[in-house]
C-alpha cells in the first residue's frame, strides 16, 4: 500500500521533530514511542484541518 504525499510529509516532519528533541536532550530515546505518536497525531490533525478548511472555498 503506497502512502500519499501528505502522509509521507507528516511522517517525515514527525520524525525530524522527534529526533531534534532527542538531540537537544529534551527527550530520551526510551520515550520515543509515546512522544512520536503525540507529535505525529498533532501534525496530522493540523494538516487535515488545514486541508478541510481549504476545500470549501477552493
């Protein structure tokens, strides 16, 4: 199953943000799973919300 471009971008952004948190010491690698899921969901909801707002007025 191929992921859409938007899904890939959300995944990539989530990964980059999580890695930055680890690199700066704000997150330990042991907390990766929980934090990554939270970051992914926040970005995904934001992107979907923006896409939904764009559709009616296109």
